[in-house]
C-alpha cells in the first residue's frame, strides 16, 4: 500500500512538473507573440545593447549542450566504463539543451518567420551561417550516436559515432566562441582566446548540468550513486571549473596588459556597477570559490555538496555570460581613440540595459523546452545509467 | 475565298492587338520595378569627404534632412533609428573640439557584410553598402560587428514610409547614401542640406571629380583606419 501510494505520488509529481514546464514554455511563446506584435520595443534591448538576456540563456544552453557530451566522449572515445554507462543520458541532455537554446535564439530574431531565408541564403564568410550548419548537424550527429548506443545491432558503430560527435562538438563550441572572436572593433571581443575559453567553460557547465540531472534521476528511482563514480565525477567537475577560471583570468590579464584595453577592464573589473558585481560575486565567488570549496574541502564532497556546487556553477555561468555579452556591449565603442565623445546615439556613454519580462520569459521558456525534452525522453526511453560496478576498477 | 482571307487578316490583327494589350502593362510594370536597366558600375566608387572645419557645432541640418528624406521619426531614444548623427568630440590632450556627422562609412571591406548569415547585408558594385530588407532576419550580428555603430534595428511598427526607402519592423537598417537619389543623378540629402558645404559627395574613382581632386590636395583621414576597412567616407581636419 505504501509503495503503491509512493508510486502514485511520483506519477502525479511527474505530470505536475511537466505541466509546470509546459506553462513556462507557453509563457515564453506568448512573449514571442508579443515581441512579434509590438516589435523589440517591449524588450530591454536597444540599438546599443543589441543582444540581451535571451542571448545569455541561448548561449548558456548551447555551450552546456556541447560540454555535457564530455561524459559521452570519455566513455566512447577514452573507453571509461563509468562514463560509457552515462553516455545515452549525456546525449539526451545535449539534444535537449541544444533544442532549448536554439529555440530562444531563433525566436528572438527580428523576423523569426524568415527561418527559411536563413536556410536558403548561405553566406560562407559568416560564422553565424556556419553555426546554423553546425547546430543542425549536431542534432543529427547526436541522434545517430544515441541510436548506435541504444539499438543492440548498431552497437559496433557507437565508437565511431562517438568519435564523430567528439570532433563535431569541438568545432561547434569553437564556432560559438568565434562569433565573438570575429568582432573586430569591440573591446570585449575580437580575441583568439575566446574559442578555447568557450570549449573549457562548456566542460564545466555541461558537467554541472549532468550532475544535477543524474542526481534527480537517482533520487527519483531510489538508486544510490556508486562511490567510485561519484568521486571520479566530482573531481572532474572541480578540474573543469579550475580550467575555465584559468581561461577567464588569462583573458582579463591579457586585456589589462594592453593600454588601449585598460579603460574597458577598469569598467568590467571595478567601475561598471552591476558588471563587476556579477563578475566578482556571481562568477568568482558563487561560480568558483564556493563550488570548489564544496568539492574539495575536507568533510565536503558528498553527493549533495556536489549538487549544490553544480547549481552554483550554473549561476556563476549565467553571471559570466551576462558580464561578457551585455557588459561587453555596454562599454562604449572606441570610434575616436584619444577623444572625449558625445552624441544623441550613446557615443562615449555607458549604455543602459534593463531586461524586460517578455525577454526573460523567452529565455526561461528555452530552459523549460530543455527540461521537457529531458523529462519526456527519460520517461519514454531507457536513459537511466546501468552500470556494472565490477568494470570500474 | 476573298472573305476567308479578310477574315484571317482580321483575326491576326485583332490577335496581335489583344496580345499587346495583355502584355504591355506587364512590361511597363517590369520596367517600373526594375528602374533603369543599367546596374551599379564597379568603375564608380561613391564616397564623401567631410570637412570638419566647416561643420558647425549644434547644427543638425544634415540629420534633419536625412530623417525627412528617409522617413525616419527623428526620435533619439535608444530604440529609435538614427542613420546619421552629429558627434561632438574633444581631444583629451589639448582640448581641441570638433563637430562632425557620423553614418555608415560604406567600407570597401565591410564587417557587416562579412558576418551577415543570409547575405542581406551587401555592397553594391559602386561601393554603397545596403541591407536587403526582404532577406534580413533581424539577428543584429551586423550591429555587433560595425566599428562605427552605424546601424539601427527597427524596434516597432512603422507608418508613413517613403515609398523610395522601404523599411521594415524587425530588420536592420543604416545610411543608404541616399541610393535612390544617387541613382537619379542627385546628391545624398545630407550633402544637399549642408549650408556650410561641409559634406562633399562624389566618385572617388574619377580623377577629375571634385572629391578626388580635393582628396589629392588636402589631408584627410578614414576613421579607425587601423582596421583597414577602407571606408568611402573620409574626414578632413580630424
């Protein structure tokens, strides 16, 4: 009787969660409808801050979608059994987050109805156009990879498929970094460190998302994560967080060394109001110091510590992207170096940005899309890791 | 027999007449839609030379003329389109002050064209950089890429547009160098409106044009020349 009611409760909880996510998706779609109806005037974006909160959500989801596949790669490419058992779940999460991120990116366009134009007019010099190919190719590649892992007869192909996905996602995250690297005139961007930075950051964010989803599944199914796996994955998360921080530090240090960039760095690191606050408190403290303490300090590092660390890493990730994308645009373009500048178009002035409800809902809608794909996928197909603990050692 | 011939002749005549009546409006409309059959020529490179010493501080005539010509509201909110703007600059070392108009610089190597995913941003053979409003998906990547902040995004529905200057909500736009006027042999509205003749418009490729002669004789610079985009707009006295 007790077991029966527990199952019933879980069933209801599942449908309640799915319904909640559905409502968030609908709210996001309604926001898109409003943006279509009234134009982007109802968002906080303007001619100075042209990319806003929707892009923070979209880029987080896309970067994490690439990074989460690390779990698959370690299994397929590097033959680690503990990770191999988790590869299908990582593949599902990748498709889910890519789907959510792309939904946000596409629906934020000024003319989302012209998607066919984007598909039929290809500009080979545009990294955006490359990314359209890379993102849609990623869906296909991961879908085939999942098929090879989940269909018995296709098993022999899972290693080459995994290898292909491994290469593809490196190129994909490079492409995402290059979107900013190719911006020649903006102080915040236009540097070759961005693609590798995005790749390493993707490892950390993707694994953080994986940890949370895996723990939720284990709690839901009353399974206990094997100690060995827990320890391995925890340490890997810590290493990725440190590596990502290293790239962020190197990016800012390089900028600090260039005299022409010092005003920009002063803005981002100390004088820019919300941006230094989000960088130091959001990214450095919440996204790095606290998670690393939770992972490595003696007495910590238990499963729930790692889950909390993962949530903090994700929050830190959003903070970093907010500073990078919006802070990078808020700082005035240097059109006349050596001059004080003013105009009616915000020249020489810090641009202001206040995200509005519709654009935040659009971003959350993307997260809800990712959640729905994940929840329904796990419910319908066998994505729960099955491991043979003997093979670990 | 004679009747038959006449009938045939009449039939042919009326057929030709009907065909002509049916086809003529099409040909006429096609002609109107395509304008002159002559396309932009690569022998021409349209450009401007802006003499900052003649550009008066506080004067906004070029901006007003541009807004009127292109059907812009003239608003200066952060979401309003500004195709041309006056910038007041003051040299940090020395305090020299200047006033100048800034608009699309119509680069030879335009970053906006490079980054546009759908080739909506394009450069005409005569150097004028434009946005195809039917192809723009409104991603705003060109706005991120432009070093001169020359582009605006249409944030809300438009009314009372100038039929010669199509615009559209959700697409990006910028100075067209008044391409609709230039193609008729006229000057851009800003150059026409400048009482001080601070904006000189012409063909940079024609050695006998006024602009080419002046560029040969006075010192002029391209803004952010370090980026090597080779803008078609040059500034004198900067």
